[in-house]
C-alpha cells in the first residue's frame, strides 16, 4: 500500500484510535485479513467470521510486525476501531485509488473472468508495473484488499468483479471506480440466484454505467445481451469478438494439434498472429478482451500478440494440463463450473484427445435453480456428441442427471458411469487408465473435484483422497 499514517487512516475510515503511542507511525506493508500474511509494517483487518474472530489474533499479528489492527473493538494493542469493518476497508480502498496515478481496469462476466483478468495483467505488465486480483478474490473484501496492494509505482490496476445480485457491481465500482470497464458475457452462472439471464445482464451492465466520459466500455460483440449495454454508458464503446463489426477481432481461428488456440489478431492499429499457451478455443474470446484493453491503453498489435502468445495460466485449477510420466494427461479445471465453461472444457478435451482415449470426470454445476436438470442433462449429451471416451459423473442427484443425459443421447452413453464421490472416481480411474489417456476433471468449487486430479497426479497414484 502507499504509505499512510495511522492518523490518516483513522480519519479516512472514521475510526477511533486505541493504544496507539504515535499516530504518525505509517503503514508501509500490505493490508491483510489473514494473520499468516502479516509482514513488518502491515495493517491487519480483523473480521468476525463463522469459524474464527480476527480480533483474537491481534496480539500475535502485532508481534509479527503489524503496525495496528483495524477492527470493531479495542484489542489491547494499537488499533483503529470502527462500527463496520467492511465499510471501513472499502473507504480506505477508495481513498488509496484516488491518490494513485494508476489506470483502473475492471471486468466482469458470467464465465472466464479470472482467466481473462490473468491475461490482461500479463499483457499490461509488459508495458508498466501492474497489480491485479489474485485468484478469484473479487468480492466486497477481496477487491479492496487487492486495490490496497497497489503502490506509488503501480500504473495499471486490474480488478475482477463478481456479482450474485443486482447492485453488487455498482457497489464494487463505487469502491474502485474504473476508467476502463469490460463485460465478457452473460451466461447461466448463478442463474438460480438472479432469476434469469435478463437479470444477470442487468447486474453485469452496472460495470459500464459509472464509467467517465473519457473512459472506455469494452463489450463482447458476439453476445447480444452484452452488446446492448452500449446504451447504458456515456463512455466510448470498443467491441471485441469474432464478429466483423468488432473493433478488436480474431480471424482464421484454429486449434493446434495440442488443443491450443491460434488466430490472427486484428486491431485498429494493425494485425498480428497469436498462438496461445493456454488450452481450448474459448480462450480466443478471453484473449480478444485482453487485447481490447491493451489497445485502449496504447499497445500495438505486435506488442499485444507477443504478450498473449507468451501468457500462461496464473490461477490454480483452471485448465491446468499436466502429463504424468506414464503418458496420461490430467486436465485440472476443477476450480468452478457453469454450463458455458463446462461446454468449453469438453470441447477442449475433445480437441486435445484426438487419437487418444478421453475421460470427462464431471460433477455438479451449482446455483442453477430450475435450470439444473436441463443443464446437467445437456452437458451429458454434449459429451456423447463430442465422442468423449467415457463420462464419470461424480456426486448425487445432479451427477445422475449428467449420466442420464449421456445414456439417453445414444449408444455411446452406455460408457458413462455414475459414482458416489471423489474417492470412488479415483479408484475407478486408477484401475482403468492406460498410457496416452486424457482426463478432464471439472465441477463447481463446492464439489472439490480437484482432489481427483491431485490424487491422479500424486507419485505412484496411490493412497486415499483426503476429505474436505
């Protein structure tokens, strides 16, 4: 964080100081909520959670070098006390970003947010110091913590924003107002909570409503609900996609024999070829979104293409491709799942597995509401149409719908199997995998199917899968 005194921080957040001998002492380290991340000069933010109360760690974090605690009660060590810790954290983030000389880039969408955020960051940091959201810390706490990690040297701040309802994106953009706002897509993720795709579009479109006139709204030309958001902003609109009307678009899209996308990138400043290190054709859209941001910030087509071709995966369990010594390839995409990302992963598996036996180890897609049965059934059917070698559906009711969809699609569906849990899936795979097979593992985060991938990658592929 940029250096601020405890007195300044207390004034910004409207807090009272307790047990602070010298209010002029500065916070020069990171602002953290996890006591294990404390460094000398840190500010520790104490939240009261379901499992732990951060205030209980106050003495330990100060002993580890924290300058003070930001909390909701005095703790016997230097502290700034406020009524609402989350609101105080947000106010501090707003204050810091207003003082920064950085350009704020924010993005949202139903699918691909984290992968696209990682691409944007990798492209922009070839141009200037860049800070970006780690992993998927895109909510009311993770976003301000990311913003507060910026320093005086930061020139680009790339922030992923998630939403589970109307008003969430508006709140986040109020904390960290972007100059560039990007909307990737409107899909089915969290449709059970929102109530429908139109409501999701309403929520995601809040991203562009508060953009300044000299800002840019970067919208997906291939998604009608996103493209329609152009009417909701006073900022200049830049379209990306494969549409001929897109300002930043891909031409001659193809996949290498390894399933990695290649295409010609065309921007208003020129054209250049891209061959990505990531897997799956769905990354073309993510790359175009990143390219549009980079173009807006003054990078040439050649600079963007070079950076995209060198970019890798920065966040765990998202199409992580690992080949075992025996030639079995494990694709760990188990961080999360929705219908759009599940279809994309299956298509990537089909492409990677040409001439090889393929396995799709799939679990529940959560928060689909009344659409759950139809969406799981459709994914099972798609696996059959793509000629995936075998579907292993893991879990309860939703997994049974995956398996039933595959079975009902045709005779190949008889190769599908429904197992009760991750350990059963591992046992099955250990008994049947052979060299050269490709295994995709994917489900919503709550299912924890990364345990299957990690077990299969473990030395000797032996032992039990640990319980969550």
